């Protein structure tokens, strides 16, 4: 029996908008891969793809223009269908961010990466190509009382190095030191100074925003990095989220937050010295933290899903 327009639109959205494979669509629909292929051809022949997908991309372009006008950033909006899962939004934003980085990164350049759920997803979306004398450096430490963090953070930044044939530089220090004095002492060590110097040479920084309220939880809030006392302190300071494990209030301020004195991440003045600062965000739960990052002037290039873009524009 021939498929009706509703069936064709559903399959077209899954394949062209959600970017899932024909095999996945076939399993979802309970048909063969060849049937999915014929349905996609029929959707194009009937104009369903042109009208439906084109409209989605048109709305995304309008949202990107509104973000540029309001926040002064270069914006890319991934058109994710209403009702898409948080994971689907994340994967869509990660794919767009990977494509952006593939265009920005080249030989002789340094990319700084802040580990996290979003940047990990971006690393899986990169295209493989060769570069010469390119470097990828970890922007913030990852160790905590449960783990050295090297396995997770190393896996994240290794994906970028492997994609481009770039040299990878880990940052083997805690995400948060027990005392600010310990951090000051570590910052005098030659091995640590070498990584800090490379961070200062970054041409591009890649980071997400962290918040406890996200649909896909931010790792810094779920993997043993914060004590109960830390969480209470952040609440007292009215912190809404973090960038590179440096915590921000809603107005973008960070000074005076006690935990920031112990953080291994680059403070906002250091981050702002990096020419291109790519922030990837998926999910409306991250909007308050994203708004704070924008208020702090930390972002030059923003990649978000459509729902997050609309929520950000409505945020006060």
C-alpha cells in the first residue's frame, strides 16, 4: 500500500532533520531499508521535503539573525523538531559545532577545549583531515576525590587531536583545588606553566555551559566535583552555571564566588583574550547559564538548537 503524506513527512523529518540513518528509520517504521529509500524519494517527488524542511531551516535562519542582533555573536541555530529528545538536540548541536570547527581549525593553530558532555559530543562529529603543527589543549583540570579525571578528559580532547592529527596537551590538575593557596603554588610549577602558556596562545576555545537544571546533566554537577558545602556556597552566591568550571551569576559576574579561587579553569578575562570562543548549548534548561556567559562577554560564536534559541531570546 502506498504511503500517505503523513508517513512520508515523518520519515523525511527523521532522516533529513534528525539526521538518523536509513537503517534506524527502517527499524522504527518496521519496514526494510529499501522501503525507506523509496519513501524518501517519494517525499521529494511530492514536495514534502522542500516545503517542510525548508520552512524549518528558514525559521532557524531568522532565529540566528535575532541572536546576532541582540547579543552581538555569530550564531548558528540547529533546526530540531518540536518534541525532540534532549539527546537528539545535543547531537544536532554537536554536529553543527563540529562542522563549524572543521572550518575554523587549521595548521599552526591552537584549540582549547573545556571537557564536558557537550564538547564530548562535538568531538564525535568531527571530520578527519590532516593539519601541520596544530595543537589541542585542555582548558581546565578534571581530577576530583573519586577519579584522576584523566581518562574522561583525555578521551574528550583526544577525539579532536585524532581528527586533525594535532598534538594533544592534557592538564593534569584537579578541577578544583582544596585551597586557593594550593592552586597558586601549582601555577608556579614548570609543567603547569607550560600548559597555561599554551592556553594563552589559543586561537579558538570550545566550551559549553554547565548547570544543574539541564535535561542532559552537566558533568561537573553529577560526577563528584562539588561537595554539599560547595553547592550551598554557590546557592548563596546566586550562581546560575559555569563556563570552564568558573561559576557565574546571572549578570555574568564571577568575582567573589569562593569556589572560583580554587578552580583550574581560565577566568573570564583570560578566556576573553582568545580570538574565537565557540559555545555549544543544547536544551532550554541551560538558558540562564548561557545568558550569564553572554553577559560576561565570553562568547563570539554560538551554536544552539531552535528551542534553546527561542528560550534565550525570551529570557529576562
